[in-house]
C-alpha cells in the first residue's frame, strides 16, 4: 500500500479543514497517511484546488530495503568444506611439484616446457639435417650424371631423367629416415613425461606463529 509521510504543511492543511474532528485527530496522530485516506480527505473537504496539489504537500514514504539472507544449509556447508579442502590440496601439490613455467590463463600442465637453449639447439639440428639432405641429393645426382656419361655414354635426355630419378629417390629416403627418427624421439619424450614420480613425506614439522 502506498503511504505518504505527514509533513508540517499537510498537518496544517488537515488542522484547518472542516474534516470530521475524530477523523482529523486520527490523521494528525499518525505519521503516515494512506492513498485511499488521502483521497477520502480530499473528496470530503477539498482543501486544495486539486488532488495533486494536496499530494505535493506530503512526502512519499519509501520503506527501508531489507536484504534477504538465506540460511546456510548443511549441504551448502559440506560443499564449501569440500571445495576448501580441494583448493588446499591443489595448492599443496603445486608447492611440492611446481610447474617449470609461469602460470598463465591457460592450463599448461600437460605441455612440455622447452627452454630457449633447447629450442635453439633443435632449430640448429633441423637446419643441419636439411643441409645434409641437400648435400646427399646433390652428390648422388652429380655422381649419376657423371657415371652415365663416362660409363654408359647415354644421351643427355636419358642422363637428365636418371639424375632426377635418383635425386628424388635419395630425397625421399632421407626424409623417411629423418621422420622416423623424429617419431622415435617424440615417443621417448612422451614415455618419459608420463612417468609418475612417487614422493614420500619422511618428516613433517608444525610451525606455530605467535
């Protein structure tokens, strides 16, 4: 229900009106007046030119807002206790087994950390392998080109075909061997990473802080 606070101005208007003395005394003793009572008073006495003018003499009453506090249930308390214990366990595991890199917004616990030195070494090995492959292909191609001319005396068109064929054959063989090597290295890394480290607590101390 809408309530209006009785200001000094509206009290003066009620006191000077021709309203029923008992109803007048009842209104003046109250701190608030309802909307229906205000309309009844206006219709009986017409103390102001309009109802809006009468309402302006009052002050709208806004009751204080009370925050609803839901009581904590036993299930809620148990869940919060479980979450607290899980958080402590995760913090303890992180303390005894820290990640090799800084934490980010993404979970990198399942990714292997590669230092800049290791990355530079792998890049150097890859470049060396590529150079060795080109040297092998070039050497075999030159040998076939020279051998087909000196030993067989073939035409240049056949020599070109044989040179390209053996060059591609050596290239494919080198790539297959290198890819097999990379697969074996990756498998060895995966097996080493998946090994579980068993740790035992030999002795513990309780530190009491004053």
